């Protein structure tokens, strides 16, 4: 039996067990997200996909849809909350977009554009972070990691390598690499691993291709993410 | 009173790229000059900012003089605008924030390629560097932000057009980017 819930006044069908996010995606409706990727178990940590379901604030990627549920998604209030979350992500890391190879095909940027963020506006942390270029084919720029945990899930659940994990607490939370030296070059990480394809930002970057696609001609340079979707779906291009 | 809107602009820790983009509005500059009168800007070469309606700031703050100029602009401008990535988040100059100031100075003036008579400049004429480069909203209140490195000429034009016509400032998707 097909059941339905209401998303911004529209009737959306769902199957038993589907989350709000999954049902919305099947119906072709965009709910902004960073740590969600349909290929992996939802993590529910970035909170960008927060919606109001029957008046309660919930992450749409982890909340199952239920019959007759009333969900708000694209409201001024929720977009405002999302914008502030994104602003906090920007000031917590070091995001110098004009100098970033991922610029134009970065989901953090794209979701920020979608919510109408013009500037981060908060006080910058300017944390001291490093770049790991020890691997021959892939570099990690920790300045841009947003702790979405997608590389962790991809390496653990698909590559079966467990190369990444998230360590520490609060503002000291950080991504670590599972090798004695902590360097990516000392793991069996491979550029063809799933974990090399899922980073939504410019933290895990393949080397030697930098600006093959010029700035201005990239995925989100012309069309919003609500139209073209996640960067992970376009990696092969 | 001329009835024209008074505009001042300056570049702090920027590269003048935003100003170049401003000039890129091309022949629309003529239309703009019918509506506005320029006070202190690199275009008029006026050195002191007077009372203005709109102040455009390019660049973040990296030294004591930047802070002084920025505060002077805030005192004089009714509407203050952060123009471009550096004003908004420190931009490329803020990449030095990953290092100690001392390390940066030594890299350039002591260990730099081809440096003779290595010494860190300390002339009193040179404004003192801040430990970190900061976006301007951390120093004064900012009324509008124009992202981009630089913001496209079209974005700057749209901003003026809407503001001068008392319309809410709104941009199209293509007018907003952070790079
Ligand atoms: S990762 Fe994205 S938001 Fe961060 S600097 Fe790169 S392009 Fe900008
Ligand atoms: S490196 Fe990329 S994929 Fe991994 S946690 Fe950070 S942002 Fe997410």
C-alpha cells in the first residue's frame, strides 16, 4: 500500500521504512544536505537537512516518514537556520574558496549559495590545521574538512579498509588516518577507492587534475545544487 | 548640495581586483556618475574620507593602518559594504594565519630567495602588522556583503542599482560566488 505525507503542502508517496529524505529524493524534491549520501547509512550530523515534521525539528535523513506527517522544508525559518549552520561551518575551518581546487564543484559552497548565504558573518576561528600530501595520488587538506564522515563510511563499509575515523570532541573533533604515522601515504588507500570519491568539499582531493575544468565552468557555477544534485553523482565527468 | 549620493571606496589588505571589477561595469560607469559623486577612492585620489552615503571596502585588515582607515570609513559612511572575499573572510592574505607572524616575516626577509643583508623591516613609517589577518566585520559593523574574488561587475552594478532605487538588494544565482 502506498502511503503519503505532506512536504511543503505537496503530497509525497513513501514506502514503509523510508526516511523523509529518501521519499523526497524519489519524488524529485531537494532537501539540502552535506553528510547525507544515499549510498551510505545516514549519519545525521550536519543538520543541514533539518525540517519541521509535525512541528518538531528533525533531521530528514534519519527520520522515517509516517502516514499523514506534515513536513516543512523550504520555509524562511528553516532556510535561515541552515544558513547559520553553514556560516558556522565556514568560520570553523579555513575555507579560502578563491584558492581551492574544489571551488565551483563544492557542496558546502553550493548549499550555501542555495540558502542565500552572502558571507559567514561570524568571528573566524582560523584553526591551525595541516595538509597531508604524503600519498602519491590524493591529498588531504584538513583546513576544509567539515567532519561529514562520508570518507569514514565509504572506507569502512565499501572499501573494507577502515582508513579514516573521526577523533576528539567538541571543537577538537578532527579526521584521523589509520596508520602509525597518521599519514595517508602509509596506508593502502587508492585513488580508485570509494572513499576517494565521496568528499563533498575540497578536503580529499585527487592530485594532478586541479584545474582541468576551469573555474566558471564547474558543476555549480551555472546551476544551483537543487537542480543538478550532489557532486558525488558527477565525479566521473 | 548636489543631490548626488556620495560614495567612497578603499582597498585595505586586498589586491585592487575588486576595484578593477567595479571599473568593469564599463559604460554603466557613466550612468552611475550621473547618480553618485565619488569622495575618497583610488579613482579620485582624495586621501581623506568625508561624510558619505556608501563606503565600499575591499580587503581585510592586516595592519594597524588598515584598522584606522576602516574605522574612519565607518565613522563617515552611512552604509558600509564588504566588497569581495578578502573583506568578507580575510581571503588569500589570511592564508598567513596558518603561520606565526614571525615565521612569515622570516620567510620573506631572512630566508627568502636572493635576500641580502637579511633583517626584518622596522621603519616607523611602516604600519605594524597584526598577528592575524581579519575580515572587516570583526572590527566594525558591516551593512552589506558582496561575495566574490572579485565580485562580478554585474553583482556590483545590481547592488548599486537596487540600493539607489530603494529596492531590497537581491542577486540572481549567477551573480553570487565565493571564488
Ligand atoms: S572546500 Fe568548498 S567551501 Fe571550502 S574552500 Fe574549498 S570550495 Fe570553498
Ligand atoms: S575529509 Fe571530506 S569526506 Fe572525510 S569527513 Fe572530512 S569533509 Fe567528510
